[in-house]
DNA sequence: CGGCAACTATTCCGCGTGGAATAATACGCT
DNA sequence: AGCGTATTATTCCACGCGGAATAGTTGCCG
C-alpha cells in the first residue's frame, strides 16, 4: 500500500487521541497550529477521511445529530490505521525526498535580473526570514512557559534551524554580490549549462 | 494576474533563449537537470504551454512536420511573456512562503515512536543527506571544470547549504536523544499543545 | 427584537498534475 | 532483412486539492 499523504497522517494523529467527527479534527488542527505544518483545508480533509474509511484505517464510530443540522459522523482509528500511521511516520523520517521548493527555482533564474535588483530582493527576503524566526521564537517561548516538553514541538525547532540557515545563506550571497565576489556580468548570454 | 507556476517559469526560461516546440523544451530541461528544481513531466508541460499560449505569454512561431509524425508547434515568448517571467522571479525571490515539506510533519509526530527507533531512523536520514551533499558537490565540480560561472548554478549552492544545515540539525538531535538531553518519556500521553 | 455577521458542518466543482496510452520512426542486433 | 526496443511527440484520463457554495444556528449590536 502506498504511503499516506500528509493530511491523512495529521488526521490519524488526532484520531489516535480519541474518536472525532471531521469538523472537530479540522478545528483541533487549527487550534494546534497544525495548519503551519500540513496543508489543512476543510474540503480536502473530508475527502481524506472518506479515503481512510474506504481503506479501513478508520471506522464510523457513531452518528450524531443536533437539531436540524447535518448529521455528524464520528470516526475512530482502527488497528490497521494505527499501524499505517506509525509506518508512514517511520518511512518519512529517514527519507529525504525533493519537494521542489520555489526559492531554488527563483535563485536559479535570478541571473535574468540585474545584480542590484537581486541584492534588493534578497534583502527583503532576509527581513522576512528574520520575522519568521521571531515568530517561531515567540511560539516556542509560549509553549515553553506552559511546560510543554520539547519533543512535542521538535518540528518548530527544526524549522527555526532551517530558516536561520537560509538567512545565513541569503546574507552571505548578498555580500558576495555587493563585493563582486560573485560575478554577474553578461545577463543576456546563452545558458551555458548543457 | 496571478503568479506563474514553477513549470511555467521553467518553460519561459528556455523560450527566452530561443523558440522551441514543447518536446524540445522537455528534453532541454532534462539535459540541464531542471527536473531537480521543478517538477517536470511531459503531460504537465504540454498543458502549461497551452495555458501560456492562451494567456498570450507565448505565441505559435511555426508548425513543422517531418514524415508522418505528429505536427510540432514551435512557440516563441512574447514581450508580455518576458515581462511575466521576470516579474514572477522577482516576486519569488523576496517572498518566503511555507511549502509544507514532509519532514517537519514526521518530526512533529515522531513522539509516537520509541526513542531508539527515532535515533535509528534519523541516522539513516543523516546518511542520505551526506550522499546528497556528495552528489551536489560532484555536480558543482563538473560544471566548474567546464568554466560555468557560479551565478548559473547558484541554486545548487543554495541547496547544498540547506542540506548541510539539515544534516547538522539531525546529528545534533540524535545526540540530544542519545545523551538524554531531549526527554522522550510517556510516549502515549495526551497531546499537550492546546 | 430584528437583522446580520460569525460559526458549525458538509458537499460540490473546476483545475492542475502526472502517469498511461498512442503512434510513428530510428536504431541496434543477429 | 526482420524484429524488438528506444526515442520522438503528443493526447488523454483519473485523481487529489482547495476554494466556493450551501444551509442551519448562535451571538451580538443597536
């Protein structure tokens, strides 16, 4: 069976704790800022839950109704679901796959722009990255004050390290561009990488 | 108008050099290892080219035919296309957007696995990352030997820096797990981040 | 107490992706 | 010469995603 997609993993992660209906999962994910880690949209979540049910990784646990509202289906994780959840995490941890972020593309085509423009744009990015670090630090300070153990926010620590590394690279590159260590002449020459 | 998607940018990038038919773009991208930077599949490329033509960013330059083969439509970039290409690059460079990589999700759910397992899996990732660095270094050495200026392979330098940073974090985390500096007890407790 | 904004809860639809299908030709091997 | 495989070149289809639409309900402000 193919590896679960990120949203399915996030869905199983909340169902590991207790049975829930999809909208409750949705709210819980937003409350926990899971939407910073996984693309969470209500529409996609309902479809993901349907697929998990079809594959037997979750089962209908109960169907409730309040007033004239649509019927809520509460789902519970199955043993198969728990196994698939753990397997997927265990397969994602060691495997470094290319996910084609946009920035390397922009960097790879930056030679089409004038040097000064690139310096300016990278400067803006540096500021953004600094703001991101500050926001991550604030979040980490908040949960730390609540006494949340580090292992529950390990991903935030990882993200912080990565953003800092990118900031370092951007600043170093700006430097190389301004000092001239990184040559930027003949902007309209033919692409020489063959 | 909305920002061009990565494949459209890559397509315009090759059309900036000279008019081409889609399959030629496809081959050129593979030859230049653009498929390491952007998701390139023939099917998607043809659709992307259709859309670019519909939006007036490229135009039919000629239609050729050899023997009984399907007719090849050669496209050329327009002034609008060139402008959109440069604008998109210029908008991607400063903007740091979350693209939801899988690894942070796995790290965030790793507390569901036993500590020793996590150490083992992260060790495997470290090895993979080292191999990736080696492969990037080999590629950079190859183009350097050809005398290709650095600015045409800036993205490879960026990737190398990021992979190294991730390797650092993984090794440090393995260390924290083995020394016990990073607590891993009560693996089945309730999720405390609310 | 009337209306309107926000929340609860789910379904629907259009779009882009990527792999498969198609089909003709070139190439290599015996 | 004949056969199979790789290459050239494009189209098609199934699927997942995410934003919009829907619809009832609660809360709030004047």
